[in-house]
């Protein structure tokens, strides 16, 4: 058995707000509602854009589990559209929209939901909420910190945690729902459930046609003092031809923008008790619209190019600062190396960076030649000897100087002692000559001696 939908949609700007930021659509295969936010003219732009993209799912060509994939894709495309709109006009930064959509294939429903607009189903006289609010207060209820009754009057009940806003993390809740003849479906913006108790909504849903029900629900919200836009879509699941026919209905900001209007200062459709002249809890003269706190959580960014330039300058400043700090650190480093034929103390670090010099000669030791050092010490100096500081570098040079001087002494030939001839040589026989004493190594010892080859190897 194939079922059909008998539907009606209605939107009212309310008694306080100057423009309607809600958009809704009702067709044979799709019920859709979007509640825009963002302040200025961005709210109605966001909701209208979301509806214009997602309404393309009003087709009989998609059914069953494919509805979930189709809904997810449409919501993501709507999200990309909002991102494009922000790029076109940076003053729209911060705008967004809720999305609640029911796709119908004649046997099942596919639900996509993001934000705090709601989807309900009345079956056998009982009202069920199909969607789950993405709000701060609902998270408190889920955690058991407050009751559902306390949530109804909580001061932050309209603070949204997830919304369609052009960012990549805007993923909707998705599910397949059963449907049967006699079911009544309803989508609404938060301007209704935030001011009208669930019992009153259920009583209005119990009787009447979809047309009369949307009028009655919006009337209840206005009489309760709702200071927000109010939009409702009601559809009956029927086995016969729907009384509403198959012509789609588009209401709210999406309809107004499509007709070239702004919707400012008047309701989309006048309903009993829906005049803007007074009554309820607020009026045009109210000093503060509480919904502004919800609809403009992030004010539009003005002069975005200035912010981009400042961001670039800050990044460049950090890079320059880090580079200067790094350079200053290198200039506190010292090492001992070679400068031509002489030993020298260098300031900086010996690093090979194209176009950057990080080292320079600090003190050249004109009295200490590299080739006057033993091979081992010379190799150390040529490879650079790191020092903790300038005093440490000078201590290294002093030790090398001492080593060079010791080697110079050891390798200097001894000065011969002159022999004095006696004026009156003795008449006796010449003294006996003695063989020269040999050292253990077999070389003749001389005054002053010679250096051990292992001590000053390589000294020139």
C-alpha cells in the first residue's frame, strides 16, 4: 500500500523581530524546516539557502535506505553553499541555520536533523518527538543534571551546540522511521516549543486539518509571548489523494527572498492574534531581543583584510623574533679553531647556512702557530674545540700555548760547552780516555737531552 502526504506550511515573523529568519518547504516527498541565525541579514540568507539546496530531494526517485545517503549529501551541499556565501560577503561570517527534514517514499521516513528545530509524530493520540535537540540545555538533561521541566524554563535553553554554519564538522543526525496511515507529522522552529507546553501542542495536533493546525499552533505561540519567528509544517499520512494536492509550499525567508522581498516589519501570513502592534511579553520598543544572543553568537567580522594583514604581521613577528633570539644565542657561543696558520678564538657557531654568517674571529693568537702543536692537538684545533664560554676558550688556548712551549724547549738543540786548554800542560802521560757512556736506548747523552718523539710528534 502506497501512502501520501496531506500537508500545510505557515510562517510568522512574530511580535518582536523585524525580519523572518525561518524558511520552510512542504511537498509530496519532503517536509523541510530551517531556522536561520547570524544577525543582520545573514539569518534569512542562511535558512533560505539551506532550503533551496535540500528541497531538490522532493522526488519519488529515492526510496528506502537511499534516503539517508541522499539527505546526508544534501545537508553537506547546503553547508558548502553557506561557506560560499560567507566567502562572497565576509560580513556574513557567523551565520548559520538549523535543518530538520523528513523525506517520504510512501512507506518510510528518512530524518535529517541539525540544531534545535523539532520534528514530531502523533500516533494513536500520543505525541512523540522524533528529533534530538543539539542544545546546551538538552545536554544537561541527557547527563541527568536537570529535568525536562527545568529545561523548559532554563535561561540558556536556546544556546545551540551544533548547527549548519559552513564549517566541515556540521554533520546531521540521520535515521529511518516507520510510518503508517493516520500518523500526523509536524516540523517547527524553536519559537513554538520554547513558549508552548507539549500538552498544548499535543491538544492542537489531535484535531483539525493540517491548515487549521498550523494556524492554531502559531496562534498559541503568539499568545504565549513568543519573541521569535514561528514556523510550522504539518502533514497527515493518508491512503487517499491528499486534499492539499501535490503543489509544493514554500514559506518564510525562502519565499520572501525568492520574490525579492525582505520580510521586514510584517508577518509572512497573518493569523488571529498575530498582529505586530503589541501584546505578549515584548514589542518593538523592547530594549533587548533575547534571541539576538542566540542568533548572533559571533558578530560579523568587519574589515577581514585588516585581520588577515595583522595575522600575517604577527606570524612574521614571531618568526623574526625567534630568528633574532636564535642569532643572539649563537653569539654567546665560543670555540677554538684555526685562522690561517694561527690558533684563534671564534665567536658564534660553525654552521653552513647560505647567506647567513654565524661565526667570526674574536681573538687571533699571533704567538701560537698551528704547526707548532703536536699532531693530536693540531687535529683537535682544526676540527674546532667547543668551549662553555669565552673564559673556557681562553683556558683552552693557554693550555695549547703551554704545550707548544714545552715542545719547543724539548726540540731545541743543547748549546755546546767550550773546552779550556791549560796553560802548562802536564809532563806526565796523557790522561786515559774513557769510552762515552751510553743511555739505555743506545744514544749518547748530552746536556739538555732530546724530546721523546711520542710527546711532540708532528711539531715543525
